[in-house]
DNA sequence: ACCTGCGAATTGTCAGGACATATAGTCGAC
DNA sequence: GTCGACTATATGTCCTGACAATTCGCAGGT
């Protein structure tokens, strides 16, 4: 028995029909935690769908929907005629579209922000194209210096469509841009990023406490909400010695 | 009527039941091309699911499955009580997990490869951890210099588990690593990447035709197949002036 | 003019069944 | 002993039907 079938009875699986949480979602969460806790060993086969549905008192489509969500996350693999098994290594989920502020705060690195500029300016051609507004129309411009542990970390230049947010300088210095968007009811959906590197200019070196010519990590990002509208275009530079991007790429067939 | 309902009859929608291609997939592709060609205007409402199913002679679950795949790609948004509409701006699909060789060839930049090393060595601790093998066990080591337009572009150092591929030096110089994997029946699934920057060492500068201290873009990547096994660990450096990473991040709720 | 409650429209969830198809193991013929 | 065909098994696809939850427009009252 090289690939044992998991004993689903021992996994504490079971749904609560009085809960407003969808049944497929309850099951998916339970399976996911079972995988994370090692109760479902990598490579082990999940019992077949019909049997699993019968034991839980669910229909097969519901069970399939739960399993499919885990397959989409890369936690499981289905093979016709064989069954569904847990992948061998832990594939972490794709990183959430995150803000630098949240990342730093989650790492306990005491983020701080100094606002260098906070104005409204006419959009240049490339910025208008990125945000999907008319060239020359007013856009917000925010330039910030981000610190961690009281040391400069990154220089952030962001452009936003007009009348999207109330960009008070005090709030900008106490929280992150994405958090302000979320609390304004904007649901972020995706972002297109370009990451590169270049040498620091003299001005950048002074602001970031680096020598001119020091390697910097650059990132340009356009962020879209769930309606597909661009809500932000950012042009950031990071001190290479203190920051790197970590993320996951998925193959989409 | 600020949000017109699309006239699906004019979109040439219709499925071929004699085809072995799944019906939901046929429909999804047709909708996707209609969006790309502008026949389905951004913001326009797709007719309701029941009516669409009736017109196409399909059941509602099949139509839902087709639409859901487009929603997952970020091309459409569903709202209960409202309908399904095309997102406002074109959100391009997340970039496929790609190899540098394929990228360069697709851009017509005449990629070439010089193999610097191609040996088997015992795994160090960090490489063993990345590949999920025992420390000290044999792993393949491949070091290559990648050219575009006869100019050096990147220095690629890759480690692979043993007996995964036949790594002939001649094949390595004529194609890319991922292409060799795919033709060996390996289905790539995802990759975890870390992207940063640093200054070039003297050796790197000589190989890449840059001065020592020039900014380089660095990338470390572990790639997994669909069974969750690590199939490659790469440590690459790119000339910053000639290369940048472009990719898309999705919010996963 | 504004607020409130009702109802129509639409997607979200779930059930149960039917048949198709790929996989792996077994059994038989050679 | 080896190779091929058959069969059991599991997922892939698709159908019909039903009810719940959410949104938005509209009528009515304040």
C-alpha cells in the first residue's frame, strides 16, 4: 500500500447545516486545515468523491466544488481513474497583493512614513495611460519616504485618480495606502508589476542614506479594483540590501 | 440604459456537441475572444444565465462553469441581483511561468547559451532544503551564460534533482531548461521566486561585460511540478539595464 | 423632496442522476 | 515469461430541478 487512502472518519470532517457558511466552503476549510496539520499526508489519496459525499451527507457536486477549490490553490491533484491526492510538498498560496506598510508591520519592523509631496497635478502621458484617464487631467501625486526601524527603506511615488480617496497627509503618515483604499470600500483585485534594478541617483542616495550609484530595486505597479478600473500607479525604489520581492507564479493552462 | 445588455445572438455564440472539447470550455473561449475583440464592451452586462443557457441549448451549470472560468481570470465580475459584466479595463492574464529562453525567443532576440559548468555535486544545506533532498546527496549543477543579440544578458546557476533529466551540454546550449523538462513529460505547476538587487562582483562583471559594482537584478526560484515536487532551484543574475521582470499579482480571498 | 417597504430580477448554493473517459491492475493467450 | 485485452474504479462532463440571498427599482407614505 504505497499510497494509503486517508481515513476521512478520523479527520473530524462534518458540516453544520445550520450555519450560513456554504457547505462546500466548510468542507474545503476542513480539508485545508487537515493538510496543514499533516493529518492528510502528502501523496495520500483522498477517498473517492461518491463515498465521501455519502459519508458527509452531501451531494457529489458539493464535494467536488470543495475539492476543486483546493486543486485551484495547488494543494491537491486530481487524476482520472486514480483519485485525488495531496501534493507532496507544501505549495504556499500565492502571496496576497500586499502593501509595503502591511508587510513591514506584520514583520514587526515598526514602519513609519514621511510625506514629501502630496499635491494634485496634471497627468503626463504615461501616467494617464496607466490610470486610464485623459492626459492633462488632474491626478493625485503622493511621494513618501518609508522607514523601518527608523532607517530609510524605500522611496514611494504614487499617482491616483482624482476623487478616489481623501488623501490627508496625517493619515498617510500613520498608515498604508492600500489600507486607506480598503477602508474606503475599494476592493483590490490585481496588480501588474515590473521589477528591475538600477543605480541610485544623488538625490535618491541622500534620501535613502546610500551612496550615489548604489544598487536599488525598482518596482512599477498599476493596481486594479474588482471592476477593472486602475486605482493606483506607483513607482517605487527600494534599498537593495534591505528589501527583496518574494512571490509565487502559477501556471495557467 | 447606461449598461446595455450584450446581444448574445450577434456574438456568434454556439456550441458543437459533436466536438470532444467540453461545452463549457467552448463557451468560455468564445466569450473570451468576444471580449478581446471588443464585441463585449467593458462594463456591458452579459445576459442572465438562464436565458443564455436556453438560447444555447445548454444547462445553467454548464453556462455557469464557463462564466466562472472567466471570472477567475479576472475578465468578468458577477454581482448577485445585478448580473455578470465585463470588467472595465483589460486585465491581462497572469504571465505564464516562463523561461528566460522562451521569453527571449518570443521577442525575437536570438538567444544563445554558453555552458560554463555541467556536473554532479553533493547538495549543500540550502540547496538540499530547496529541492527536498538529503543534504550531501548528488544533485545536478548547471551554470550557463545567456546571450541575446550576441551580448551577455544573464548568468544562470541551476540545481536539479538527480535522474530527472538527461542534461546534455549540447542540448543545453541549443534550448531552454523548461523546454527540456516539458519534453521529458514534466508538467510544471508553480514557482516560488525571490527578486532582489545587488552590485556585481568582479567575476560577474567580466562575464556579463559590466563594471564591478554595477547594479544587477537577482532572482532565486524554486519550481514545482504538478505533483508538488521541486524540480529545479535556480539562482540567476541579470544585467539590470537589459532586463526586468513583469508579472501580475492576483488577490486571493 | 426624502425615506421606507415591497417585489422583481439575478446570481449563489445544493441535490441527485446519467453517461463518458482515462487509469491501473488482472487475467488470459501466446 | 511477456504482451495484450478486458474490467473495475475514479474523475470529467452534463442535465434538470429547487430554494436562498442579494440587489435595485418603484410605489407609497411622510
